[in-house]
C-alpha cells in the first residue's frame, strides 16, 4: 500500500513537471 502511494505521488509529480515544460516551450 505504501509503495503504491509513493508511486502515485511520483507519477503526479512527473505529470505536473511535464505539463509545466509543455506550457513553457
């Protein structure tokens, strides 16, 4: 359960980062 939560948080962070890069470029 803990690993799943951490993985979800990592995916969310990666998605937000990628979204910001898309807006920046």
